[in-house]
C-alpha cells in the first residue's frame, strides 16, 4: 500500500473517531435529559401516592381528612413492622395502623420501576450512539469525498493509465484525456471582446460546463453593457449643465459684467445648473454605492403609518400649489431603514408634484391590504404615462418623450433610486397610469408586528 492510500486510511479512521465522539456527546446529552425527566416523574409519583395513601386512611378510619391531626411513623424490627399513628393532639382517641406490608409492596414495585428506568437509560445511550452515527454517516462520507477530490491531480489519473473506479456501477471507466485538453483549448482561443463569442466543445459529456461558461460570458457582457451605458448617460447628463455654465461665464466675461440684468440672469442660471449638477452627482454616488453593496441600511421594525404621516406633513408645509390628502387603512409595521423609506416616498411624491398641475390632488395612503401586505401609495392627477413609459419607469436616465425637454424632466435617476430602496426592503411596486388622467403607484412590503424581534437581513 502506497503512502497516499495509507494517508487516506488514516483520514478515514480519524473521521470515524470524530463522528463516534460527536455521537457519544449527543447521546449522553439526551440520556441526561431523559434522566432528569425520570427523576421529576418519580418524585411527583412518590408524593402523589403518599398523599393518596394518607388521605384514604383518614377517610376509612376517621371519616374525614384534616391537616391538623397528629401523625407519626414508627419502625420496630423491620420494614414489615411499620406503625402509622394518627389522631388529634390532646385527645386520647388515636388510631394505629400497621402499614408495613403496604410499604414493602410499594418498595418492591418502586425498585422494579427504577430498574426499568435505569435499563432504558443504558439502552437509550447505546442505541442513541448508533442512531447518531447513522444520521451523520452521509455527512462523514461527503467530507471524505471532498477531501479525496481536493487531492486528486490530473497526473494521478495519467499514472493510473487513465482509469478510475465507479462504485455505483462497480466497473472501470475510461477517462479520455483529450476531452479536457479540448475544453482547455476552447477557453484559451475564446475572443471575449467579440459580442457573440462562445466556447464550442461539441461534446455531450462537457455540455454542462460549456453552457455554464457561455452563460457566465453573457452575464459579464450584459453587466459591462449596463456599466458602459450608465457612464455614457451620466457623462451626457453632466455635459449639459457644464455647457450652460460655461456659456454664461463666457457671456459675462465678454460684456455681461457691466449689464446688471444680464449679470443677475447669469448668476441665477449658474446657481440652478450647479444645484442640478449637485443633485445629479449625489444620485450617481448613491447608485454607485448601492451597486457595490456599500450603501449601509439601519434595519429595524418601523411604523409605516408614522413615516408616511411625517412625509405628508412635510409636503403640506413646503408645497401650497397642490391639494394633499392622507388616509390610513390599518396600522402597518415593516422591517426597514426609516431614512430610506422616507426617501422612497419623497421621490414618488416629488414625481407627482412635477407632473401635476396647480391645485391638482395628490392622495397618500398607508396601511395593510386584505392579503396582509403593508403598503403605501401615491396617486396624482398628473399627465399620466403611456404603457411603454410604465415599462421603463425605473430605468436609469429614462424620461418620457413628453417631458424630456421640459423644465420638470429631472435627472431620470429618482425612480431608479426609489426602486433600489424598495428592492433592498424586499418590496415591490404596482403601477396604474392613464395619460391625461394621472398615476397611482403602490409600494408593498412584508408586514410584521410591532414587537417582532427580527434578525437584520443582508
């Protein structure tokens, strides 16, 4: 037997010893728990039988039972001569009863009962060890196989004349070394820069690996495409305010410094574009942190009603051009980050404010629906959206054609941020919109109880 086989036997023996030790510990723990149960049962049984015996004797010889009576036990020569005395103190009327035979019978029965319990404890221990070993056997075999696989090298297969052993079919199977070389060559020749590059091994046995690699390539290309598009869109969005600022600065530099009207117009325009750029950069940073899982959430049980009530009161103070209403349909508790939940609601309300004319209504609701889902909704009387716009409403930098060139177009990132927040809270949206009638967006979350002690997710 070579060194490798000797090492495998040692590892297998060590694993078996570990499993046996674990099995004994688990079995001992179960036996101790069973022993405690037996002990409590025996104590309660002795107390119950003694009380019943005393109560029965009092009823038989005295006609009633009273705790104030004098009681005593006297043992003469042996357990067979036990005298039970009962009566009233200061009264000469006592009854003495010979209970030795009864005590002897109960003692014998108790010893037999205790012996059965001890025998059952030993039986439970040894059977428990076997049972735990049997339950742990698949895990032990899995660990052993993993160890063997981790130490297999291609050279070992070659030294073994390209043969391996199949335990299930109990026969030797040839391994064709060329298959692995073909797969290696196909991966080496792959031109990843081509948009449709894939590996083609043309081997049924390697078809699963081929599909997995090609799927991975497709996901990488899609991720790269989205990243490139995101950078391109961000550059385009930043280019516009920069161009406007440069235009006004050049105008001021040439002849606008002495014209107060042009000066004021330029300053106002530069401030607006700078604020727009600041908002855009903040949103880009937010999404970048979210995409890289660096956006931390403080997840706790939150009262969604209180959150939406606070947001509603904010808009009553800051927006006097629209009519707001607030309605509660039950008390909703959710597990989430309070600041993020507020931000998602503000984004939806801001969106309604942009596209709803003055004196238009914006209705806010919060509560629990019939299916037990916590929700909040924002409904407006704005310009609405087409079916195609609804499908792309959460795409980054997407703006409908009807508002693309308007002053209310925004950055096209707000709803993408809102969706990211809702996704992180394991929620989802329901959108209903009709052009020239308005839009209603409902956000659903898993409801929880005020006193739920939930574990932080993610």
